[in-house]
C-alpha cells in the first residue's frame, strides 16, 4: 500500500473515502459475511485483539523465570 496525496492523516478523522481494489473489497466482504462495513469493523476488532494478545504474551514471557 502506498500513501496517496489528499487530506493529511489525523487521529481525529471519523469519515474517509477511498476506492477499494477488487481484492480489498473481497477481503472486507468475506470478513463481514458479505457486508464490507461489518468486515472493516471485524478486521479492526481482530487487529486490536491481536495487538493486545501479543502485549499479554510479551508480558508473560518477560515475567517468567529464567530457563535453566
């Protein structure tokens, strides 16, 4: 993916419009059981959970006793 010219990125952005490639639309539709918007939300949820799971796993490893 490349950044394209347009409005500067902002953490406060709530709405955005971009053209999806056929493969991007297919991925989102599959993730949302045919609903691209639901697929987008599902992928965001999955990403957040993955990041949190990694943080928890990293914390468990760092708190475990050294191997003998």
